[in-house]
C-alpha cells in the first residue's frame, strides 16, 4: 500500500450540533423533546487524487445559491471557504452563490475544502482530467465527497486488463480504521492481503485491489469504518491489448435498499454490464426495469436475477437499452445496491459508471467542465410527474439562464447543457425532489470515438439533525 501525506488537510467534521434548551422548572421523568434540524455550520470535502500525466486537469468548488422556499435561512456568519491543494492554499470562496475553479496541465492534486459558518450549507465540488496518450487515456470526472463511515463500490475489478485502486483519505485529526469487504458472483471473496486498514490523521492510503484480491476479476467492494471516517474513492484504469483504454472513478453507490434507481446510461453502441450487490446473508431476488424516454418497461429476457448472500452478480444488459439515455430501476426483496459499467468503442476507448443514486430531496448543484460536453439526465422514480427547474449560474452567483424539464414516473429525460454567458454551475430544484434521481454524463471526442464519464448528483447537505433531548431526573 502506498501512503502519501495530506498533512495540509483541514479539519471540519460534519457532526450534528447538540443544542440544549433551557431546563424546565419541573421536568417530567423521561421528558423527550422532538428532534429538529439546524443549518449546517461545518463542512469538509476531499476530491479524488488524479494520477499524473493528464493533458488537462481542473477542480471546481461552489457554495451554491439557496433560493428555494423550503431551504433554511441561516443567521451564521459568512466565513470564507478555504480551498487547498497538496500543502498549499489554492483559493477561497467569500460569498454565497460563488464558484472557484483551478486548472492546470498534469491534473490538480489533493483538493480539500473546509467551510465554517453560513457558506458550509450546500458546499459542492468536482474534479476532472483528460488523459490522451501515454499510460492512460480517458475522461476522468468525479464529485468531491464529505467524509463518511460507509461506502459501496459495485462493479470494481481486479484483473490484468482492469485495475482498481481504492483511495482512503482521512481529513480528521484522529486515526481512522476501516474494514474492507469483497463481494463476488458466488458470495464473499476472501482477501489474500490485509482487509483492515488504518489511515493516519490528515493522510491518504491507497489499496490496489490486485494486491488484496489478485486475479479475482469482477468484484464489488464495501468500506466500513469501525473508528473515525474517511473519504473513499475507487480509481480504475483499463487496458486493451496493452494499449490504454480508459480511466475513471467508480462513484460511490447509495446505501443498499429494496428499491434503487440508476440513471445516466448512454443509449449508443456501448456495452453495459449491471452489477448488483447483496450484502446480506440470504439470497435476494431482484426485478429489473428500464426507465426510458417513453417510460418504464421490463426487458423480456432479463426481467430478474438472483443474488446470493454476500455476493455480487454481473449481467450484460445487451440491446435492451433504447437509443437515448436510460435509467435502471431495481426492486428487491432484500436491500441491494448496484452499478452499471459502460464500455464504449471498438477497440475499447473509455469506460463510465452509473451507480445507485439518491433522491434529490434538497435539490442539487453541478459544477461544469470546460473541456467536455455535458448532458443532464433525470429519471422519475415513482408514478408522478416531476417538474424540474435548472438555473445556470456564473462564478459570481448570478443566474444567467433558466430551463425546465418535465419527467414522468418511470421516464428518463435529458437536457444538453448550455455553457455560454460564463456559466460556472447548474442549480437544480424540483417540485417533487424525493421522486427524482439525476446524473451528469460528460463526453469528449477522441479520434474516431469518444471519452465518457458519468457523475451522479447528490442532494445538497443543508441541515443536520439536532438530537432529541431526554431528561431523566435522578432520584435523590
């Protein structure tokens, strides 16, 4: 395992703030106050570390506009958002709605972000790079993430042609300890190397899968922190007959659930492989639906599959996808999570990953890439019409354009991103955000083919739960 210092990582735990109300004069035994939400006042992000050798690299951090009627109004002070790269300070954000972008040749390394006060709400970031020759080729795009205790990476690989490397970044001041679990077609996969990893304070550790589970092939990975928390990323590099054939980050999938939705699957001649992970002990029966432009339908020859306990099953979706962007809805009798690996081009040119997404309950914000063409993909998860609003916002927080998208339950719609008038990011809201899953699909021409990357959208983190307070008087 390689270890590289992230000593300059700033500490901003995303912990709930316990606020005590004044004690009543004569509290009743077990007087329990209800839980409530308070505006978030600390936020930290870490971005995946991009390998060297890129033609171009960039990172964008935004403190998005909060103009929705259901979003909290914070009276916290607006302290600048601090942005670092490696050991150096890279930039700052000093106001709501603004965006910062850093770009240079040969990638941008180790971006980390800390926010305190009002600007912590909704903090969002993304990193991207283009590799065109040498040891790597492909479009690398990924969201920057908050630290968490649990992560899921379906559709990873440990083989000669596809090599996954797990990155574990600890942005806190204490040691983090994580346990790795591996899921294969027949059930749990026993690692040949160490599966418990310690990550020092403000450091990053990499775990090459071919050292822990060599020669396994397709595998799904679970990361669980028994102490502390980490930001986990899965970087994968592919080769085709020793030629570079794709580099991308496998986005973390949503936690296992009985119904999951993935979106952002391109409907061209690409090959799509669905990976479904069942972390439980019993076998799960999973029904498959395709969410297309005309609505949901069940593929006749791939309508369901059985996933063993502690296993991950991979199936080719074949030609069941339509010509346009699609989504996949899985309904299971036990909690599962999933991803779809898309391989494009002959010979293979690049890979992209769509993963089980989260409903956009608080809307979303999407940094735009200057070196790729973006398509916003939205899928309705339930039987209801969802009206989506898209605002184009410049780096100073000013809205420079608007668009509307209507998507029915079980349907997938797309919107080609317009980048004129200095657009730095998109702000996305909906009237039924809990019934909407979305992703950005990025493409870039590459000779006779194209590079591609899919980034799932996550709901903005605006509040934290204030735990209920229970009074248990001690008898004299």
